[in-house]
């Protein structure tokens, strides 16, 4: 394998030879569905994990009282769901490479619906934690297979455009989920949140069953068992460029996680803003991310190389992190809420240039194992983000310096992985056909 060659399959019988570009293009175009319905299906699948996490947030205090459990125990219901989503992707991604996309997705969605329904009737915190873990494991099918389906149907700049479109849909979920949860609590108790999630999961499952065709034909599926899946993942990590894009996206996601974890304390406790003001600022920042993501997909992709757009996004995130650290450390004297919020807005918006393009570039390296590649992308992002999030509060709630320091450190690590592993100045043409054999 050459330095710029895509990840190789672990054994000759586990990855069938990729057809030539001419023979591969016709079936690909025949299978592709560009209608709004499939776009919304994949967007809904991508939005399901954040809906499962964030819609539940306003109900946490009520769950603590209703189940007579300490707040720390109830917090584990969030941790369990997040851990399930991270680990579930490693299981379901390789399954989808072996059995196709529809079967693992439908099984995962059915289990998600059942686990969510049981959460609505859980009598103890222990049972709720257990079924939240199962909910996360099953719900991971939605996000990991949605990415794999995009890889099956699109390539090159078209894939990057589609990821930006998905960001428009799935990016709305974290904004509206807490609002939906709060409105549910006006008419029902915390169990009503899980009832609504059960209904959403049921509708998505039926829609997938009836409207989403299989996108991975039998001749392109992996063979072998668990050992072959592990070898495939090892082969992906052996591809220096795939690993570079995966780590760059993971560390960028950690910047996003640190913002989500620390911003409520920074905005409300340090700068004295109300909860309503924080909600408004959080929404504005999320809208900024969505808008820049659409600029990326509609205006930049296809006109500017993905690596150049990605480099600009990483540079903006790093510059914003430096500015936030200097302001937090008092380098400019006392600063008010507006400069801090402006820095966070720039940082969040630039994610619209980074996250879609790291996903697209990494998945273009693995046409023979899109499910496994999608699993590694998702799991690495969740794990790196989960490690970075607690560090933002290491010095207490009275200073924003830890948040800015974590953001700058992760930004620099993302830049280092991009430059050191991807080496974009030596990139092959992005639209060139990917193969599963040695370059």
C-alpha cells in the first residue's frame, strides 16, 4: 500500500475487487436516491442520538425526585446512553459491512423502540440506567449506518455536499430537543419524554422499512466473522491518512464537547446571564454552525478542495480558541459577556467547515468497509469528547480558562493530525476512484 493509498481489506476473500470506475458508476447512479424523502430519512437517523440525549435533559431533576435517587446516580442514565452509542457503533458498523445496511438498521431500530418504551416504565434508577445503555447501543445503528449509506451512494465532493445537507437536518436536533422536552413536561411527567421518543423511533423504523432500499449489494459485502472485522479495522487504522482524518475530526468534536459541557457555567455562573439568555445564545451558535455547513456544501465544495476548506476551518477554530484563552486569562483586562460569546460563535460556526469534510475525506478512504470506517469515526469522536469534557471543570466553576485551554489543546492536536498524518499538500485528486486493493 502506498502512502496515499486507501485502507486495504484484511484478506483477499474478505473484500471483493472493486469494479472499474465505468462499471461501478452505473449501478451507483441507478441505486442513488436524491429525493427529499431519503434525505430526511438519513437526517432523521442522524438526529436520533442527540434527540435521545438532549430531550431528556430538562427531566433530570424530576427523575431524581421520582425515583428517590441521588443526582449522581441519575446522571449515569446520560453516561450509559452515551457509552452505548460509542460502543454500539463498533458492533453495528462491521455487521452492516457483512449483512448489508437494512437488516442491522432495522434490528437496531426495533431494539431501540423496545428499550425506549421500557425506559418509560422503569421503576428504579438501576433499571433505567440499564435500558438507557441498551437504548444507546441500539440507537448507534441509526448514526453509523446513515453515514455508511451516504458512502454507498456518493463519492468525492458529492458526499461532502450530502454530509453538509445532513448537518442542516441533524444540527437542528440539539437546538429543539431540550425545548421539546420542556414542553412535554408541561403536560406529562418525565416518562412522557420516553413515550415521545418511542413514537419517533417507531415512525422512523416504519419509514426505513418501507422507503429505504438496500445500498450495499451482496458482491460488495465483507465475508468472515469477528476476526475478519477486527482485521478490517486494523487495516483502516494502518492507513495513515484515514487515521489522520479520523483523529482530526475526533479532536475537533472534543472542542465541541468542551463547549457543550462548560458553556452553561461560563455564561450563567461567571458572566451572570439568565438561563433564557444562555438558551438563546446556544441556539444562535447552533444556527451559525448550520449556516456555515450549508455554505460549505452549497458554495465551497466542488469549487475549493476539501483539504483547503478543512484547513481554513481548523485555522479558524484554533484562532478562536487562542482568543478565548487570552480573554479568559485576563490578557485584555475585564471582558464582558459579548466578546466571549462572539468567540464561541466563531468557534462553533467553523465546525461547519470541519466536521462534514473530515467525515467525507475519511470515508472516501474506505469504500470496501464503509460501515467499519463509520463506526471508527463515530466511536473515536464520542470517546475523545467524553475524555475532554470533564477537564473543562478541573479548576472549578469560577473561571473559563480550563474550557479555553482544553479547546486550544484539542484544536492544536486536530491541526497536528491533519498536517502530520493527512499531509494534504501530497493529496491525490479527491474525485479519483477509491479501490480496495493496494495502490
